C-alpha cells in the first residue's frame, strides 16, 4: 500500500447542496468494434476532464445523478455507462475484466479524450480496479474504488466469512448453484422495478444510520431507486453475468497494480465490510487508503466532494 490518507469523519453527512440531484439526461451511446451498444448519460462541460463512473449492482447509468453535483463542482465531465446487458447496453455473452477495460478506452476514444479517470462504487469497484490493471497509466490518470465488492480478488469468494448475509448467499449460489443465483437476481429485479417501497424498506434495514440519513433525502432515494430499477430494463441476465465475475477468482492480480489507486471505505459499512477492502489495499502497492469514520456504504455519495476533488487534481481539472 502506497499511502494512507488521514481518516475523515462523517458525523453529519447530509448537506442539501451537496446532495442536490439534477434531472435525468438524454441517453447517448457508443458502438464498439464488435457492434455492441454502450449506453450512458453524462454531466458537465465537454471541455472538462473526463471521469467514467462504474455503477454498482443493482445499478445503471442513472447512478451518475447521485454524483453529478460533486463532479461538476470540481469541473469534471462525469459519464456513467451501463455495463453489458444492463439498462440500455447490449448484452455480451463472454464477459471479462480486460474486455471492460477495452470498452472504457473505446468510450474515451469516441469522446476524443487521450487522458481520463475512472471511479467505481460497490459492484463497480472491481471494474475500476480492472481498469487500473489493464489500461496504460499514461491514459488512465485517476482511479477510485469506493466500497468495492472485492469478493474474488484472492480466489473464488475468498471473503465469504466477511460478507453480509445477502452477499454470502449470492456468493454461494454463484459458485455452486447457478439456477438459484439467477432466481435470486430475477426476484430482486421484480422487487426493484415493481415494489419500490419494499425495496427501500429492505435496504434501510441493512444499512447504518449514516446511510439512512442520506437516503432520507427524497431526491437521493428516488434517484437510487431509479438507477436500481433501470438495471433490470431487459431482465436480470446482465446483472447475473456481472455479479458472477465478482465472486469468481479475478483474472488480474491486485498485487501487481503499482500505479496509484484510491480506495474509499466507510468504516461502518454494513454491506461491504471494511476488512475486505483493507486487505485489498494492503496487498496492492499503489493503493491510497481513504477510511471515513462512521460512514456506511453510501460513502460514495457522502464523500463525493472529496473523491472528485482528488480526481480533479490528478486530471488537472
């Protein structure tokens, strides 16, 4: 681990100005060389430095709305893209971390950016780490993994004894009973799309007071639910393929990532415990550890100003 930033505190995370959620933007798309469609929304000015955000799961391109105010405050062009089979992006049978890194470069090329940064929250964290592993550091100038679901970093479901009950079940099913894994996500999709009250109630029961305070903001709660529901726009197969890769042993070795990677973690995260990502950071030479005392899983929202402040500094924004 390269360095550790001083621990932040999150005693009073809610600020109405920080959590202002802008209206949805028109969906745009980039077509890959093999003809797939990658759908995204973006915020910020076209001449600002580019950050591509990797959404969580269940999540979608609409997650950008939760982070747009902080990104714009730091004069960053924020783009969030649906991963294959999620939201409005085309499906892809053979998913891989290196393939997604190629897709990120394809997007940057299409927008005519030589240099760019990536962030990833929750299930998006490992995809940000993959970008750090596969993309030339001369092009990829900033990487942040925020409360990342690093469940396959050191072997199949290596952190099983540290997972939340839901993720522990998901990991077991992903590796040992794939039909059950598919049923689990299909059920989640039905709840997220058609029973929003139940979806929110289940979420609130699983997180800490910090997260509940953030979700008490109506616009934040609505935007998060919109993003989660959009994940299942064409069924649950995209999320199933996405999540399965998280639990299986990763094709890249975090111990070989020497470039700087910022690791953000709420120290009271009830969904992704801090011990998981502390282990990843300790074994990754370029890691910069950013613990946030008292914060939960929604540290991505609560600490967005700080996350994008560092991104802007590294991208010259």
